[in-house]
């Protein structure tokens, strides 16, 4: 699908039989067909990055300038609302006063910016402005998702350490906390991938010769501001990852404590019941000559010995602080 934005362009779909308006400043290719790619290539005189090109991870394949075209591929976060956060590459191609974006997913910032670009032409008055505003929308979305992740970490911390009255947290509850920790960690990892990728693209864009003119001062200021914001997001994501690591260790520790408590209970039961069992075994032996069996006090004595043998180990353990 091919859409064009800019003065006299409302973002309508352009078919293969149509043509790209000369006033278009932003050409958005969504899961393009070969015919749509060829249409853009004829307009720009430059090959559009293919999907295989976009998945390359080395910086030289993602950030380069060739034949007067500035090409940047950024991993962008999407799928958070669906519960499956991912980062997919989106290519930005800047040449001849036009910005071309090639994508195979539709992140939330794209939807929001597309709607705004239809009603506010100033956002796409030129290709560089459209590019920086798109990156701004991506960064804003990252900040929002980091806030959501931070709030979820606060809830996880509360659920893990909520007991003020020594109420035990069940192992099932702790296992649920572990699953939530894994989900939040996955989200933060995808946010960090997008943030690092965006930071590299902003640095590459800032170093480009095409932004050194006095007319690009506002654009340079915006890029500098975005770079600062992205650096702060990367630092904050590292801080949140550290909190998650602590919560993971704490949850595993609590699970270990619960398991040790269960084993401790069985140990106490062995200590309590083993001596009485020994006494019962002694008096249950079928020997002919056992004087206590013929005495009236023999049975009460054996019960008393069993009771003392059960209570005495408990008293000793309690006195030594082992229970």
C-alpha cells in the first residue's frame, strides 16, 4: 500500500495505475508490492530497501548515504497492546526533498502521526520535518511504554513484599509474579532495542551535511532534544531492568524459603514422632520377660515416656532458637 502526504496530499492510497504527486513530501510504503516499489524508485531514482535489506543488523547496512540518498533503518516497537511486544525494522529514505518510509508493520505512533499529518500540513511541510516528527512520535511512545512498565514494576514490588502481618505468599502467587516479571522484562528489552536504534539514527542524521545550513537550525535543535530524550530513556530502561533483576532474585528467594519451610516441617515431624515411635516399638516387642507389662502402671508409664520424648526435643530446639 502506498500513501502520499504533504501540501495538496491527504494521505489517500495511490494505486499502481496512479502517480506520486509532485508536492508529496512523505511517501509511506506499507507492505509494498513490487509495482509500488518500482513507482517510488522511478520517482526518486534510487532503489527502495527490500525486506531482506531491512533485517540486517550491522550499522553499515542500516545507516548509510549513497547517491545523494540518506537511508536509515530503525527497529520500532509495536504489538504492546496485543500483549506481544516486538521490534520490527522500518526504513527511512531521504532524497530529493522527499521522505520514503518502508514498513511491514503499523506501530501506534504511525497511526497517530498519519492522522495528524492529514489535518496539520505543517508536520509534513518538508521531508526533514516529516522525518524528525515521525522519530519524535516514536520516542514519545517509548516514554509512555516505559511509564507503563515502571507502574507494573511498582505493582510487582507491592505484590512481592505486601505482607505486613507475616501472611505467607503462596508459591502459586510467586510463580505468577515470575511470569509477570518475564513479560515486563521482555517489554523493556524491546523498548531498549528501539531506543538504541533510534539514538543511532539520530546521531547519523545530525552528522549529515544536509542539516548544516542555517535554515535547518530548528531541525537540529529538535534532533538534539530527541537525542537527549532517548539517552534518558535508555538510562531509565537500565534502571528498570535492575529493579526487575532484584524482584526476580527476591521472588526466587521467597520460593526457596517456602520450599525450605515445607522441608523444615517434615524435619520437625521426624524429631517429634521418632522418639515416641522408638518407645512404642520397645514396649511392643514380644518378649516373655518384660516386667513392665505385668504392672498396672506400665501402660501409663509408656504413654508418659512417649509424651516426654516428644516434648523434650521441641523444648530443646525452641530454646536454641532453631524453631
